[in-house]
C-alpha cells in the first residue's frame, strides 16, 4: 500500500505545481478567508520543509531549528521543497515512526496526511487562480478514505470549517470538498 501512497504523493505535488504555474495574482483571495494565494502557497511549501527532517527522526524542536524562511519566489521555493520532500519520502524505511507535534505516527500515516493536505489545497489554489478545479480521481478517492472516517472530528478539530451540506448524489470530489468545509458550487 505504501508504494501507492508514494505515487499519490508525487501526483498531489504535480497537481499543486500545475496550479502554481497558473498564478497571476499572488494576492488573490482563496477559499480560506484568512489567506491570499501567497499565504496558501507559503503554507503548503512550509509543510514540505518539515518532511525531510521529521522523516529523519528529528523532533519538532530539532526540526524547527533547521527550517529556513522562504524566499520571495514562491514558485521556486515550492519546486525546491517539493523535490526535497519527494526524495525523503522515497528514501525513508517503510516501518519508520514520525514524531509530530501531538503524536507519534507511522511514516505511512504521515504520508497519507500530507497527500490529503496537498490535494485539498490544490483545489483551493485552483479556485483562487481560476484554474481547472478538477482533481485527479485517484487523489480524490484516496483523500476521501482519510477524511470520511473522521467526519465527526474534522470540524471540531478547527482545521476545517463546518461541512457544507450537499446531497449524496454529487460527485465524490464535491462531497470531499464539502466535508472539509469548502463549497464546490
């Protein structure tokens, strides 16, 4: 199963990179009212900065000391840290544990979380820049398997807005986005 998630990680990063290439206004609003496009890209890129350090077994405190401020060319920063994260994922032993801020998880659980996060933010970025909002169906299905079982706790976590009510007859991508508080309509 891990190899499938490694392929999905690469695919999620490609989806995000495609949307970055469509950015013409770094100050455009995003579906998250607190972020503009630059903030969103900065957030997702910063998450990738942590990956190699955490996969090497460093603690959050140890990794924090190694995280560098991002430069002003966010597209170049994404390319740099996306590549570093991909390399770290592919070279980390499969049975590894990863210490996150609130828990120690398996490498695969961290990988799944990262794939899901980049996938959802790829849609956010597409919406913000007027790019194609269609996500790869394999990413949508995989992300659904992560978020749907957590339906009751997602909104309570504060990471996402309350779910948007849509019928069960809408496409899976729309149900996934609605589950994470996004209105795909």
